[in-house]
């Protein structure tokens, strides 16, 4: 079964840091672009970042550029999101998601993890 | 930046009825790079449609997608009780983006 499981969310103060992890199983992790998408509870979906198969190409939404870093460890089948200089407006459920096809930039998202909640508050 | 606008914001229908959800792009979406997702409360989104009209694996054939250019539609032919949820369209490309969602609720 193809599965993504996020961890690492929690409560952090403004200006703080947090690292999210996404453990992948059931597919050849190193063959897919991977993404992070976030959702403020009760609101819509916002794409955050993506990373290619070997980790050499990254793209970020303007709202997180310079503060968040996406990375991966293909030996551990794990995706990461390092979040620094966190702001109250970064509060959201963070989902990792796999690109729809291997070796492809066809960036629909399937599947998604269950999400991990990040709360930025003093 | 291409903005996706979904309508209506809320759609109230009864089981067995037909649902038609719209997604309009501010500029043409190339190569039908348009997907649809379903999200139920407390759950992650689930892919329904990609390439504007291709059903994802395991999606019932009552779900269909159509459209091109700037106007796309998700149709649910006969609503089942489990179909009441929020639906999002998504443009995929260099900077993926989502519509704001349509809530499909029981009338």
C-alpha cells in the first residue's frame, strides 16, 4: 500500500523553528517529485514547496521563500521541511504529497499524507 | 499567476441528484493541467480527476471531469451520501495552485 506519514508538528513560538518529516512506503520514493501543501483549519489548500527526485531542484511559494527548506533522504524514504523564522500565519495542517507520475513534472498530488498540525503562537 | 475561481461556494443537493461544480481560470490552463480533489472533514484530500478528464484509480464512474482552456467542470452524476464533501480544483505546472473550494452539502 502506498503511504505517506507526516510527523514533527506541534506548538512553536513566533520566530522559532520546526522540522517536519514525511515517511514514505509502498513505492519507489526516489522516482518521484515530492511536495508540501498546507491548509489553515477550515480554509483552503495552499501549495508550499516541491523537490525533484535527487533533491537538486527545489521550488517554493513566495510566502515561505527564504524561511523554509525542503529536502529528502532517499536512503530513508523520507521527505523533510525545515521551517525557520516561523510566523503566526504559518499555522496550518501541513501535508506531504507525491507527484502523480514517476520521473514526471505532472504535478497533481496522489497520494497525500494525513497531515501534521503546526501551531505558531506565543 | 493563474487564479482559479470555483463556483458555487456552496451547493445544496439531495442524494440521487446531479452535481455540477465549476472551476474557472484567469488565464488558459495549458495542456489541461487541471485536477480535482475531494476532502472530507478531518481527512486529507483525495485525487479524483487529473488531466481535466481522467479518473484516478478507484474513483467511481459517477465522477467525471471536462473542460479546457479556462473553464472546467466536475460532474457527479448521481450523488451518494458519501459524496458530500468539499471539492477543490488544482492547476499543476511550475507553481501549482488551488481554487478556494466548493462545499457540497445535503439539502
